[in-house]
């Protein structure tokens, strides 16, 4: 009997490994799309200093450089608007493949571009594709992965963007302009080739009343051979799909006519807006120029990018231990101080003309501290709240509104940063970011309930106190 039990146990272990293998492969394939988005965001950091040189193949001005940064986010804005429609009409898999086409076309165009207008068109097209891909990749992963590995796969996939940022800064620094762009095309091509063989989400089959196909897809993802093994998951999936279909067309009204839902939306918008007005996009897209103006070498850029990856991976360990509010507050204060010190450095150098050769380490230390605070707290807390605050019936609408707002903010901040630097000075930009960062941090801290370790019902009771009697107390009585 003992040997038989051991055989059964070993079979279960091997089956578990098999069931998770396909999920890990899907996440790995998706990571190439996320990595490409990181490359696109960071492209201007090493490229703009080259294009602004007099010996550049395509010389540009300060305003043209600002537009080249922001036009990517304008494309992302329209990509975000298109993505929900294409995902429902064509499914997750084929929507992602469709949005990859403009990305590949855009990078190919950049490689062969010989004038500024062509670069702008290519950046817009890449933004259109990335906007359709990035915001909804998490939905695909959430639908195909098991709950016990969903969190770590989501964080690992999200970290792939920072790998792309590091990659672009390294390749763009040490390789010629056209060579680095040509190499970059390989990333979206690898995604298309690998993702073509990945399965569709079982939720898509269920939404199209193809329950048998949904069951086969779920069995393939789980590595199971008996339909009974996935029946419970299939029933839960069916219930979720029916609930979402029942409130189709009413989610916008439900979101704006319900006071507690409006409060949730305000909280999430505060957290997301703080991310952008704290200067994250401006620093990411202009990191090389910041280092150049501070008197540091381009190697320092890679140190900063490496710290981003480490901080992002560490965030998964801290967010459940410290809680959302405390982590956001402490990291927000850290980012505020870092931005303020950067402003002081550039004020001494650019405005007062002081000798700062003895403190050229300060911008590097400040940027590293900023990136640690941002990727350890400000960025992941907003990402987690997005999944915890809203009920299913309004979550999609709320996420779409917030995503569109983020793209517009990114476009405005990325365009305004180089202009303010040119008109006033870089110190003014960093002091403005510092003020916005501490203001947003305090607003989020005082208005956001602590959602760590709480069920959706308990979160509802915190946001809407009148729900305490109708939700929490019956649950307590039932548990007794």
C-alpha cells in the first residue's frame, strides 16, 4: 500500500508540473510583448541626445524632441480605446497578434527613417500597438493561470518591462542608431512567433457559448485529462461570465450613479495620477539627458535601470507585509525627498553656476533612491488597488477610464518636461514633481482604506460604511 501511495503521489506531482508548464510558457511568451513596451518607452532616452547633435542623420530641436516623446502616448491612448472592442470581438489571442502588427511595422519604419516626420509616424504606430497590448495582458494572464501562481507570474511579467528599459538603454548607448533599432525588431517578432502557438483564454470560449471548447482549453492549461477535474473551475467561470454579460451596457451607469463606486474611482485615479505627476515617465524617457546634464557618464544610466528591476521584484515581498497605505506613504516620501535633492543639485549648477564637481554622485544616488521608492511602492500599490477596489460588474469600465487618463497624463508630462527644462531649468521640473508627489501621496494615504488581507465584502464595508450592517454582520453571525 505504501508503494502504491508513493506512486499516486509521484503521479500527482508530475501532473502538477505538467499543468503549470503551459501556464509558465504563456507567461514567458507574453513577457516579450511587455519587454517591447519597455523598449518603446525608453527609446527616447538614448536616442534624443544623438538626434539633437549637429552631426545627427536626422537633426531635431527641443520642441521636436518633446513631440517625439509624447506622440507615442497619443498612439497608446487610441490603442487603449480600441483594445476592449477587439478583445471581445476577436478574442484575447488574436487581438494581441493584431496589435503586434503595427508594432513591427513601426520599428521597421524607424530603422529605415530618414526624416523627422517618418519618426513621428512610426512612434505613433508603435504606441497604438503597445496601448492595445499592455493594459490588457494582465487580463489574459489572470484568465489562464491558477490562483496560486497568478500573483508571481503577474509580477514577473510586469518586471519584463523594466528588462526592456535596461535593454534599450544598453543597446542604444553602445550601438549605432540604426543597428540598435534593427536588433529591437526581434523582440516583437519573437512574441508573435511564440504567442501564435499559445492557447486562447477559456473565458472567450465561454462568452461565445462554446462550453466544450472552454473545458478542453482549461484541461490543456491545467494538464488534466478528466473533464471532472475542471468542472468546479468551469462552473465558476460560467457564473462570472453570466454576471458580466448581465451588466453589459449598465456598467457605466453603475459606476457613476453609485457613490461607493465613485469613491473607488477617485481613490484609484489619485493613486494612478500620483504615479505620473511624480515624474516617472519624464525620468524614464529622458534619463540619458538628465545624466548628461548632471555631468555623469552613460554607464550610470544602466545602474539606475538595474535598481528598477530589483525594486520591482522586492515589492511583492513588502506589499503584503507593510500594507498598501504605509508602503505608499513611505515610498512617496522617499520619492519626494529624492526629487527635491535633484532640484537642489540642478539649481546649484544651472542657476547659481556653483562648482558641483564634488557632488556629481548626488544625482545618481537621488535617481536610484527615487526608482527604488517608485517601483517598490508607488507603482505596485496602484496596480494592486486596481484589482482590489472594484466589483466585477464595473471593474472593466473603471480600468478603461483610468488607463485612458494615464495615457493622456503621460503625453502631457512627457511633452512638458523638456519644454520646462528649456524655458526655466531642470531644477524647476524636479521641484514641481516633488510637490506633486507629496501632495498625491498624502491624498492617497488619507483617502484609501487598507485592503491588505481583506475580502471584497470587507473592502466594501470600509468604503461604504452603510454596508457594514448588511454585509459584515450577517457574515459574522453565519460564521458563528
